[in-house]
C-alpha cells in the first residue's frame, strides 16, 4: 500500500506539479488549497505526511499546523514546509524539512523518503 501525502498550497499550478511529481514517484496524494480545507482533508484522508505552504487565504499554513498538532492523532505527523516567505523555518515548530520555492525535486523526494519511506 502506497504512502499518502497531503499537498497544501493555494496555487493550483504548484498543487498540480507536486501531486503529479509525487504520484510519478509512487505516492498517493490528496490536496487542499487553504488551511481550513486542509483540516477537513487531513481528517478524511489520514495522510502519512503533509507538504505545507504558509501563505494562503482563509487560514494560513501556520494556523493549520497549530490546529493539526492539537489533535493527538496528527501531532507527530511529518510536515515539510514549502514556501517562499522569509522566516519560513520559524513558522512551524517542528518541520521535518523546509524548502524554498522553486522546489528542488531531488532534495524534496529524498526528504520524503527519509520521513516516510
């Protein structure tokens, strides 16, 4: 059974790029375009890892992360931050990894393999 990755980003082209890349690499994916939607998808899909943009409408990635980690079921879920904003490494208290946009695909894939296989 493939591992599932939740891709959270408000830019449709980034979501399409990441989901296609991850599926081609053997992972199942689900996605959300903001933090509010991401919480619903998280509970429904039970992913093994989250890639998280920080700046999004409605609810930021940082707020999503705080809400996610309040839930015992998801508090230790690995999160990889993918964002272009300054201070991105400080926005999430325990990210598994932090990547800038544009994304280094090879480094991202290696981080994912290290996190969940």
